[in-house]
C-alpha cells in the first residue's frame, strides 16, 4: 500500500469535516453571517438572508457527501473553494478590512480582522488538497459512490436505469 492510499481518505475527511464545521457555525447565527457577507458588498440586500442560509447548508451537504465519497461532492467542494478564493481576492484587492466569515461569528479572525490573506492561504491549501484527491482518484482508478443510476436504452429502445 502506498502512502497516498492513507492520505486519500484523510484528505477527504479533513476537507469534508472542515466544510461541515464551517457551515454549521454559520447556520447557528445566520443573521451575523449575513452581516459578514454584507461587508463585502457583493450580494444584494434583498437576497442576503437566503444566501446566508443556503451557502452554509450547501457547505454542510458537500462536506457530508465528501466524507462518504459521494459522486459530485468533490466538484461542489471545489466550486465552493474557488468561489471563496475569488471573494477573498476581491476583498484583498479592494482593501477591505473585514472578517472573511469563514467560520462564522466564533472565528478568531473575526476578532482580529486583517484575516483575508490568512484565509486565502488556507483556501489555497485546501485547493491543493482537493487537487491531490482528484489526482489520486485518477491514478488509482477510484470511483466515487453513485447515488443515482444512469439512464440507458436496450436494443429495443426501452429506457432503463443502470446502476
């Protein structure tokens, strides 16, 4: 067994657990998270609360699915990390002195501010871990768990679901 065989599940569980934790802390106080989002000035006020609830729910769901290696979870997680990186780069380029809101109101960066660069570095490390997961899957031929089958047709044109 190679070291990657041990690292692969640890990386999935680490990123998945981090997403579950980050999303859960934000769900505990969505109004506070909405204020943190508003500080970036990129979400219209009319949809601030829905975003403050839906984004953490998506984080928790993606994290749970990644723990169990469900198909599509890594793609959603990667998309979220890329979104977070883009928002952090935007905040840094605009010179914003705000908390990233990454771990909700209990985030140590919330007290210290000036945490956008540290959060960006953390997200870049997570992106590197996700790239490793993709690479190891490809290298070892690992197939994530498929929850739903794919539709196919038999020779007579009858549709059926293949698992």
